[in-house]
């Protein structure tokens, strides 16, 4: 089958898989989870011990501001190089992997792992690229991630791209054809992560998928403003890869760009309409504040705000085990309640240097964290209708940062596959 891969923003990759190790210890959850739960990462540390693990190749966000971050980054790069020298990986050339992730709730999320072309991705506001972010990019989070990636010999991804395929024509049919494929892994994930299975697509199935994606690409150019993929998870990691590629391509002649490993980023594509894809709100935990003063400032920031439920954007909050309530902002300018709250928080944090905001996955977790601290307020955000995501991104651009999460924290993508990004 004759398919021009150069025109596709998603394509096969030379994928690295670990060998001769315990995969349940190798795989850990995405680094941007449990940022206010250092005990989670300590449990993972204790469980992994000295076993080979992706834990040694990532820097949890809870450690980004730690006193030894530069040493940690050097150790990460050294570990990657050592794993390559030791033959820790087997390489699958020109591969696509079909994945079935059984979540903690028993639902199965299906995905396709390959490489995305960073030339087709743009995280800037107003982008019309084939791959766009769904939420605002926090630029301050890019430099520390660049510090990790810029000298790394390999990448391990947690990026998930969403495809608007309501008729389930591309990924879902692969579930009936796993008998034709080589099974690559099948194991349980730690910390309520469920389990995961992966199969290597045959040449025939690979060509079929690429042809289907090419057809889909031509269709969205007419129907969806050219938007083929929306970033569901890992936008800051993808933005980091983009930044590193922009730096790299300025150092090499254009005729070498197409073959440069840094131009691409490994990711998983998931159908937005997969029944296991659930949008969960991301809540805000503001700490380092006097709760009553923060709420008074919120009321003052929006003169139309009232205590209790009313017409407008409702912002429920939790202060302690015994104190919770709601503030409603009437006639809001933002499209979503999370935008109304975030506009206030951005201004408040800028003028209160001791205050900080953390983004919490799971309402119970947000409540619990607020109840444990006297200097914290948790704001509980409503959910987002996933069916409106693509049209919202097309018409309104990126949503406010950290608007939604694809499932609970333990449902996030676990690190497993890798890819060389340096020649």
C-alpha cells in the first residue's frame, strides 16, 4: 500500500521496550501526578528498590524544586545511558503498538503508540496546527523539563493524544485482530493502576491504520478546521519536546530535519469516544494563605459575587473538615467556572508570594488535603462534557490550564515504552 508518511503527523517509530526485568516495577505513573503527596512517590521508591525502572528516568514534579534537582537530572541522564549500554532495551523498528489498559474500575481504554511529528504541533494560543493543546501551557513549567530532556539520550512518554472518531473506525477494530499480532507485554501496574497489554501491529495492520489516519486527516481538514489530534494528557511534556526540537533544528541543515530523532515524540493516541475515557475536573488547592482572607479577596475581585448558589459560575470550596461553602460569580466573562477562578488565582498569587496553587486530581483527595491543613482552601471544579472538546478548542482555543483530567490520577498513563532521541 502506497502511503506518503511524510504528510502524516503520527507514524511508526523505533520503539524501545525493556527486557530481563520485572515490568510491574519498571512502570510507574506519570511524573505530574501526586504532586502534593510525596508519600506516594516514597512508596513507589520503596517498592522499586534497586530494580530497573522508569522511576530512574523521570523527575516527579514534586521534586522539581528540590535542593538536589540538578544532581537528580544528571543521574537520570546517566541512568538512561547505562540502561542503553547494558542492553536493557530491545528495539522494535518502524513499529506501532496497540494497547489495552484495564483501569481500576474495570473499563478497558484502547490506544495506539507511535511517534508524533512536532512540526505538526503548536502550543501557542490561536494555533491552527493539526495537533493542538486543549489547555493553556504554563510557560514556567517548560525550562525545568527542558533541563531534563536536552541531554537525555532517550525519552519515556506519558503524552496521550485524543482523536475525534465517533464511529470508532481506527483504533477499536484492532481489538478483534490481536490474534494476528505478537503480544509484547501483559502485566499488572502498581498503586491501583490496573493492568496493561500491548501487541505489535503486523505490516498489513500498520498499513491499514496509516491509510485510515490519512483518510481521517483529509476529512478533518474540511470538517474540523484541520484539527486531527488534541493533547489530552502530557501537554507540558510535548511542549518541552517541541522546545528542544526548535533548538535542535537551528543547528542542523533543513535537508536533515526529516530524519532527526528529536523532531518526533513518542505518544499514545486514544479515541475521545472510547467509553473508558472519562473527563474528570482538576481541582485547585491553594495553600500558604489565611482561608478567610482568600475568600474575601475572591468576593472583592468579582463585585458581582455572592455567597451561596446563584446564577453564574458556582465555585464550591472546602476549608476544613467543618467549613465548606460556595461562592457564585454572576455575569462571568470567562466561558467556564475554572476560567473565572483561575483568573482570580493568577492575580492573587502574583501579589501574595507565600501563596501557592496545586492542581489536584480527585475530589476526595482535594477535600482531604484541605482538611489536613489550616492554611489551605480547596476549590472543587465541575466536569467538562468531552463531546464538546474539539469544537471548543476550534472555536475558543485552548481551555484554561488544568481544566480537566482523563480519569483519576491512578488512571494516568504509566511509563513503559521508550525511544532514542539523540543520534
